[in-house]
C-alpha cells in the first residue's frame, strides 16, 4: 500500500509512474511532519496515485478498508461524512478525524465528502493528532495532496462510464508560466445512479450530481521563499434518502427529501527558509451553504418534516516555526480560528403527527366527553440559530536524537469559546370540545430568545520514544486527544414541544417534559437539554515501521489502548421525539492492532495487505434510562481488511500499448453494532473487485468491477419513533475509465 508517485524524466516527455521507494527518500510536504515517514512515531498509511486510480478513490470515502481501522460508510448524503478510526467517530456535528487539503484544514465535516481530481497522494495518520493539529483530530488526521503544476505540466483528461448508469469526467491543465511559477486549473463532474425507488411516488432516491473545480498557483521567487494558493469550489445535488422501513423492506415516504451543498475554499501557504529556521504561514478561508430537507419519519404517513439550512464561513490561521540544531530539532506554532454559522431548522408537524404524537397524549388524560382538537392542519416549530465559535492555541514539539534513540515531546494549550444564540417559535391554536361542542380555544404562541455559552480549555501532551534501526524503527507513544463540546440544535424542537404540552397542564407523558411547578430558569433548562461536554482520550501505543530487501518489503505493526472519557455518541432519544442528539458516554475503552504489508518481488508483481482490529466498548454508560456498560460502541467495525495483487505484463511489439495490468482485490468489514443496546448488528462481509488496465505513455484504459459477488450488506441502521430503518450497501457495479495525459 505504501506506494508513491515520482517523476521519471525521459528525453521526450515526463510521465507519472507508480513505484515503491525507500522510505528514507520520501519527502513529506506536510509542514508539521518530519522529513521521513519511517522515523515518525505514529501509525501512518500513505496511498499513492497508482492505488488511488486502481481503486477509483475520488475522495476520503474510498479509503475505507484500504487503511486499517479506517471506516467511512457510504450512506445518507454527502453531509453525513461519518468517519471512524480505532473505535472513535462522529455521526453529527464536529468530526473526530481532521482533514487537510494541501495543508489547509477543513473545520466542518459537512464539507469532507467532496470528490477531487488529480490527487497526488493521501496520508492517513491514526491515533490522536491533537497536540499539533488541535480540535477534532482525536482519532486521526487525513492529509490530501493534489498534483503540483511545478512537478508536471500538460493536460490530463478523465472520462468514465459505469453500470448501473453513473459517470464522471474531468480535465486539468498544468503549466509553468515562468521559472518558479506554475499554475493549474481543473474541472470535475460526476453523476451517481439512484440506489432505489421511492414506492410512494416512483421517484429515484440515492442518486446525485457533483461538480467541482480547483485553481492552484505555486510560486518560488527564490530558493528561500515559496508561496502557494489553492482555490476550490464545489456544488452537490442529491435526491432523497434510501432508508428502507424494516417491516416492509421498502423505501416508502410521502414528503420531499434532498440535499444541496455549495462550498468554496481558499488556502494560502507561505514558507520562508531563514538562517537556522523555517517560518510557515497557512491561511484558510471557507464558505459553506447547504440545505437538508427530509421526511423525518420516513413513512407514507404525514408526521413531520425537517428543513435544515446552514450558512457558515470560517477562517483559520496557523503560523509554524521550526529548526534543527545538531541532534536537537524543534517546532512551535500559534493557531487561531473563527467560524460563524447561521442555521434555520424548522420542523413542520402535519396531520398524523398532530393526531398521534400530541392529541392522543393530551386526550388520554382528559375526562370522558372532553376532546382537544387542533385548529390548523399543520404548524411549524421554528428554530433559528447563530453560532460564532473561536479558538486559540499555542503548541511546541522538541525532538532529541541520542544515537539510535529519538525522544520527542509535545505540548499544546488550547482554548475555545462557543456561543449559541437561538430563537425558537411556534404560532398555532387548539380548541377544547365537550361532547362535540367547542367550549374553549387556546392560542399557542411561543417566541423564545436565548444565548448559551461554553468555554473549553485543554492541555494536550504527547511523548514518544523511537528506536531507529538501519531500515526500520520501533516506537512507543502516549498522547492525549481532545474533541470540543457543543450544542444539540436538533433538540430545540423537543424543547418547544415540552413548552407546548405544558400549556395544556402537563407533559402529556413525555419524559422530561415541563410542568407548571418547574421553576428552573429557562436558559439553564435549555442548556441542560441541548449541551454536551468535550471528549477526551489517552492513547497508549507501541508500533514499528519495517523495511527490508532493498525496499521491496515494507510493513507496519501497531497495537493501541485508548481510554476515552465523555465519548460523544449520537443517539435517538426515547419516545416520539423528532431528532438526533449527541450524548456523552461516561467512559469507553478501545483496544486493537493494525498490520500492513507491501511487497514488490520484481517489476511484474506487487502485493498489499492491510488489517485492522478494534474492540471498543462502554466501560460506564448510563443514558438515564438504560445501563449500557459492557456493550460495544455502535457503528464501529471490529475488523477491516484489504488484500490486493497487481500483475504487470509488458506488451512487447505492441504499437499502441506498453503493458496490461491486472489487479484483483478484496475488501472486508465488520461486524458492526447498530445501537447502544447491541440488539442488532451487521456481520462481517467481503467485497471482491478487479481492475484490468491497458497502459500507454499518453493514456490508460481501465475495465473495473466492484462487489463482483453482489454481496448484500447494511451500511446504516437506526430506530426512530419505535420504527427501524436501514440502508443497503451498493451492489455489483462495473465500468470503463479512460485517462489521457498530454505532457509538455
């Protein structure tokens, strides 16, 4: 798997080839990482261009199983972007794994799932990276590097068609405008075939269109100064949510479902090599606008719908200074960010929701002959939010080489302030009837304003020791990870329901509902309902990187124990509630191991094997109703497996192709538990794939297939209003991919 792309010069052209290189020769372009992957005391997987093309990796979802203990299920919409590493992940709100594209961080996981053209390589660091990278890297970090216009010049074209009914295509232009100045522009588009049909109206669901572009400029005005700017934009439109009702096994709901997203990002990186030190500045700007509209009950009945619109802008600034003095090297930095989110998330109650979720509760408490009826056919629980979040951090790392022993210590001070300004409103009415005659009418008008505020402070240490051999290294490390807390905005509709029910003299049987005697201050009560605490972990790890046989064999091995306090888990509250919420499990523990092997016996053959095992369980978790202590953490696969072989056969004497490449592969995942009770799970499943590629200096033609055995499996399952829904994984697919390269 540890394959890298390098430039191979010839008298006529420059082309990209796939090869295995000695790790000591690999230069890591990430600013905060050391110059040799072999010497890093961290579990890391690097995927080069060859494997990216063979596995059709267009974004981070394609990394599942290729990287041990890395799992990003393909369900819902591109907003979902749930990533799990070593038993830690997040389905909603803030990510547990960080994402940097050309060194620029993405703060909002709603923007993680974006396809990109011409990815040069992807690095996945597993385990806490919080000391150097801060918030929301408690489980790991993904670094994506795109093709540099100073490394390759020319035109690249991608065209792909696949069954059933999908396509993608793109073009990139890379040029050297002047000595030390390069620029590239590329455009990309794709269409995903719908997964199924909504039986209610015959509409396709689960498909979509995605378009993106990237403009990258690199300028090296001198040997000591470099300047890079990358601007990208993307637009996503998806239809529906292919959630099947477990009772019928069908997708059947009556209201509109879709997801739309527009994302702009710009990153500026400046590096200056001064006398004895290097100064780097990374500035990121992002603007995200999305709209998730869905039938929240996913039934043919008219219960309720949700429309969640967000407008978020963010700015990040990271200043890094590093230097080396003999056997001592150091790195220090200052990081600051600000993001501002405006959200509107109204829930519309409809006829069945009013009748079965509200009136049935109230009328069950009334004397015989009395009945409450709603005056409106539907009403809206309005929720509007404005959430500014800002943070500041100081960090430092020192590394000392003592012969073969390398000692490293890092420390970060992180402070974050998050505020939620909310406006919850409802305007409707209901009438009381006595034996069929109206006797009273109640206007229900609620217009609540409030402000919630939290401040989080953390000291994040990381210490490691590495024993360096000639072509190998063994390390041990202890690191603290951190994921900030926040607010459950989807729970405000439940707060409003409680206040509505209290106007009828009680909670209507809803757990936690308000009562007239409740004298808790309004903001304190809301804060107790919607706030969740930070998640903190301690990661204990031992591992090694091993290279032998002249670099033809490379392997990694690691074992870890992670103790997590207040792990953030996504749950559906009990009863007839309308949303999801983030809850804190008291304490969880995750232990496991990872192994990877890359072997290139000769020019014709290459083999890859990666395997990850995770055993993550709750040590203490009482959710107020049930005790889940001892149960497995949901949505986390026990095993991930990837096996592949690549055979390259030269076509001597063929005038139009140089070689044919065959690459079968096998991916395995599971088992996965779907709830805190561990009442249901997806057993281990495997998917067989294969790629056959004709190669020529200026083009490649791939014939590929995925899930060739048409394995049936579930990628997501949940319960809401005592109903169970699930989404199936994608079945068998295949297609043709043409890649053209016209080098200058």
